[in-house]
């Protein structure tokens, strides 16, 4: 197939050599995407059984093709130290991306002081307690009820929705909410063609839109894709008696954010529990890659030993890092703690296979985890992080005076130098803040256009009320 594509690029009406080069770049990038997604999908495999999800491998081809399906077929190589999507290094003896062989891990070796040496595990990931199992069963029963209600809501839209999920306090219980409060339900609709989708939806649901609806679907899709994080929100919409805020995003934008952390606007929200309402095979594997990225980023910000609660709180706060709303009273300052405290069994269930699949992270006693702090292991982990994060970390290192030469060939050396720095935890946090800050700000400002002044004020009042209540409880 590749031979045919290249042949077509060289012939066909005397196309230039540049066309052939573009074709070669396309093939290279497609191979890189497939290789990365396939390789990352292995991390979700339970290492105790060593079973490979064959369907995930097939779906990675779909993921790669979608990421390369651009409106402008010309692909340009970004001015960066790395390729936009690169294949992982293949080590001898079928080693995985973090440098460890696919094999059963040894039994724990606990010292007299109760600690375990690096590279050990205590029977894998601990099972949930009886109380956690009960809470998880109760949560899932409530999810089934909410899911049926929201899936019926989706059917009210005539415009085609390829993938949809619900998130936030309207779906998952958070501490800090009274029994009588009923938050607005947050929804995300991923669609193939935003312009066409909005044209159909404006025709059916014109009251959902602000004055932007009068400008037509072209204007709406332009604001959606060119401003902020690529999402267009319609808040305070009552459908079937349920008040929702639904955001529209293109499949391409969503999948790219999950794999590459372009903005972390939706990828960060999907680090926390979400309720899938309409499935898509591409999103299933892309979500798993995104969760693995989140664990690795958290490890760079955590010490050698930490609890699972500390791990999940570090993961949950990624999407809030650098968000201006957290600084000006637009969000509950206790939000991260409230999310994790109320949803701990969901977090454990969601991240179990990923923790079990990472050779540099293990449970060593009860609820205590330990990561391998060796420079080689941490550098290998860093090299598997998304480009945007890696590039931001390189900038942080250069500002700190570390000599980090440019170019793909310097990636291995640069990674070890970065993870060996004493300030790596703060630098990793700063790198995430740099990714989140601008898209979060522009997306918030975009809300004035997409929601209208009245709804924007009402939304900010509701958020500020949560902030003031949290301050009173301190």
C-alpha cells in the first residue's frame, strides 16, 4: 500500500518532488501515530495475565488515520526538538517503553523497616476494600440511571454526534454539595464536521445559541475552532427537564488533545471519571493513552513514596493548573480534594491497569506506592510524554541554566539532565501551567460570545458562590 501511495505521489500528472516529499512525510507521521498508540495501548494490559487487546491494536490504525485527516493535506514539520507524533524506541528482548521487559514482576522484598526496595510489588494492585466495593457498586447503579436519561436526551438532537460523554458534579458526586443541590450537567459532543453540525442544530435549536446563531454556522464553527481550546459551549439549556451545558468539539481536535496535550482543556477533564454516552473505537484507545500520560506527569511531580490519594489528587489538578478561574474565585478552591474524596473507588478502578502496567511504579505496602527514582527510568518515562509537555519542560530547564542542545538526537541526554534536576517537580508543574493557562483564559473569554452576556454572568455567579461557600468552611 505504501509503495502505491509513493508511486502515486511521484507520477500523476508530473507532480513535483515536493509532493512526493509531502507524501513521504505523511506516511512517516502515520506510522509514528500508529506505533505510538499501539505501544501505549499495551500499558493498559494486565501484566499478571499478559493478554493483549487485539481490538485496541486495530483501533490504533483508525486513530492514526483520523489524526492525519486534515482539511489542508499538506503536512509541515513543527519547529520543535521532537516530531509531533513519534514512534517509541524498540528495545531488545521486547522491552516496553519504560525500559523493562514484559515479564512477571518478582514478589515483594520487604525490609525490616517496613519499606520495600525499588522494583518490587506486593501482589500487584491491592483490591478495593468492602466499603469501596459497596460505594463503587452504588455509584455504577446511579450511573446506569443517569446514563439512560442522558442517552434519551441525545436523541433529541437531529445533528449527528459521533462520541459523547458527561462529566462534572452533575454526574459524579463531589463532597461539598448539599443533598438538595442539583448542579448543571456538563456534556461534550464530538462531531465529524462542526460547520455542518451547527447548521443542523441552529435550524433545530436556535434558542440554544446566543446572538452567534444569527451569524450562521460558518461564524459559529469559526469561533469554535479558531478561538480558545476548540470547544463551543451552550450553557443553561433545559432538555427533557434536565439543565445541561453541552460543548461541541471536532473529533480531530479531541483526539489530538488526548494524544498530544495540545491544550489539556478536554484531555485534563478526561483524567477524572467521565460517563460515556455514545462510544467510538478511536476514543477508547485515545483515552487510555491520555490516562497513561497523566500518571507519568504525576510521577514527575511526586516524591519517591506516596499514597494513591496523593497520586489521584495530583492527576485531578492537572486540568486546573494555570486556570485563571482558580485564581480569581471562579472555581471552588477545594474542588480537587472534593472530587477525589468522593470518587476514590472510581479513580482506583479507572487507573488500576495503568498502574499495574508501568514497571517503574508499584504498591509496596497497603496503600503506599513507590516509583523508581533512577535517572534512566525517569528519563525513559519523560521521553514517552506528549510533545507539548516535553517542549515546555525543556524551556523550563533552559531558563534554569541547564544546557539542553536542540534536535531529536539530543532527546535522550536532555531527558536525563532534566529528571536529574532537584527542581524537576516544580518544573513539571510549571510546564503543565504553561499548556493550560492560555487556552483556559481564551476559552473563558469566548464564553461571552458563545453564551451571551446574561448567561455568562449567571454562570460566573454560580461559580463564585461555590468559591465563597468553600472559603466559609475553611
